[in-house]
C-alpha cells in the first residue's frame, strides 16, 4: 500500500513556519505535484515524507501506518534531490548501486538490477563513466536511476528538471511519466513551473508561504481556482475587484468599478462559485481566452464597448489589451486569419460570457 496521508502537519524552523496545517491524501499510484513559488514549503514537505525532517506537529502515514518518526532508510522511498546529490568521483554504476549496497544485496542480483534500471533511463552505455564527466541531463537520469533501483513504493522528485534546457526537459518529462507508469509508483513531483504541473499531473497541490491553497486535477485548478493566488499563479487571469449586488438562484449581479462609474455584470451562480462567508474581499476572475472580441455591437449580457490598446502577435494566438472605461482586460484570441481588424486604436466590443466568470476570495497571496 503506497498511499500517503499528511494529517495536520506543521514544520517550524525556529520562528519560521515552513509548512502549516497541511492535510493531503495522495492515492496509490498517483502522479501528484506540489506547485508553488520559491520558499513556499515544497522541499520541506517532501523531506518530511522521505523522513529527512520530522514534523513539528501532525502525522505522516503510508497507507494506515504511522511513519512520522520512521528514519528515511526504513521508508522505502526513492528521492531525487533538488541538486541531484550524486557522488561525483564515483562511476554511474556505483552511484546507482549505492542504495543496494547499503541494503547488502548480493553482487549478482545487484548487477542485474543496476543494469536493468540503467537501461530504463537509457544510460547503459555510460555505466563506467565518472559522474563528473556527464552532462546535466545525464546526471539527472543517474539521480532518477538511483532513486528507482531500490524499487521504492514512493518516488519523490524535487524539481528534477530545473537545470535542463527546454528540449531535454521535454524529453525527460515524457521519460519520467513513462517510468512512473512502468513501475506504477506513487510519485510526488515538485515544481514551480505551472505548465509542467498541468501537463504531467493526476492532481496538483498549490502552495504559498507554507500553506496549501488548493488540491485538484489540472482542470479543476485552472478552471475553478479557489482564490486569487491560485488563479494568478496558474496561467494568465483578469482579476477585477467587485461588489456583490443581487444574488439569485441562477445569477449573481456584481458591480465592477469602471473609472468614474461602475458597470453591472451578471455572473452565473454555479456551484463553488460564490460562498456567503467570503463576502468581504472578492474578485471577479476570467481567463483571457474566455473573453470574446466582437467587431460589432450585439444585444446581450456583459457586452462592453472598448478600444484596443495593444496587440501582440504569437502566430496561433493573438494577445490583445482592451480598455473599456476604467478597466483594462487581457484577451487571448485564436488567430482566425487576416480578415479581422485587430489593431491598436480599433473600436471593439468585449463579451464576458456569464458561465466563464467566477467570484473568488482575495487572499493577497498570504493565505489569510
Ligand atoms: N533547514 C532550514 N532551516 C531554516 N529554515 C529553513 C530550512 N529549510 C527551509 N527553510 C525555510 O522554510 C521555508 C520553505 O523552504 P522550502 O525549501 O521548503 O521551500 P521550496 O518551496 O522548496 O522553495 P524552492 O522552490 O526555492 O526550492 C523557506 O522560508 C526556507 O527559508
Ligand atoms: Mg525546494
């Protein structure tokens, strides 16, 4: 059983609370990602799962077993450290074999296991090479092989691709996913790269300042962010301060300050969209690709006249900044050919579809 349960865990270093009130349930075989900016507690949490740190408060369980104070060598976790932590003077083979030697495995079995895993990470021809003579990407794969060779129940990867160039990173992403599926290992992957998190994970936990703000599938995190921090950290977003007006079963009417005046918007009152207890400090969020640009005025809800201020052409995508009254909206449109007159200074209408807007709490990034 290799599910992981983190039960109300806190880790303090003196006065610094690196991780606070953390509750997570990671399923057997899941590819689970910790995502968040530098210093938010990702490595600290990973180290508590590996046993290199013990929590100040709370319980860590594997399956139903309490592992909180079990030392790392008794946990059956394989970890790839943020800086790889390889032995530079030793060969690739010896680096990978290290964990097996510690476990006093016989030489025949050891040879088979090391060769097998080196083949899996496509390094079999480098077995006798010193690690110091390898490229960054190759070293990264040695670190991965060293973590995999002990056949861990849990694989912990701490920003394993951060030192690689874009092409190698792409290759290694697929390789890690392939290995994870091959071995069916419960995997926790740490990154601050949102595209990596969205494209690789079964589920993601988004951290900031030691607090987990949301856990969900990539689509939940992107489409239904829990607050302004999650919304802003993942992808681009328009966040507009709002005041709540009438709340009906189907619609919430909100007032957006728009220069001197304010405009009313009708937002669909979907489940999760608006909670009474968060009435204090709210924002309306809408993704740039959800806003429609219209060349002509049209009857309908949430349509405003505006002027294009800036156009950035990316080929398949066009990013447009539209000013409507006192508001500036980021709009990302698909390139639909030459026919459209999307130029700075043009007059347009923007439509904010009611089902694409969400009312979310503003936490100012500190989790309060
Ligand atoms: N051994 C330690 N002693 C004191 N403070 C620490 C220690 N390790 C981490 N911290 C602090 O705890 C907080 C969380 O650190 P952590 O290394 O978990 O962040 P991270 O999310 O992994 O960041 P990065 O993306 O930069 O690797 C930071 O404020 C850090 O300074
Ligand atoms: Mg870290």
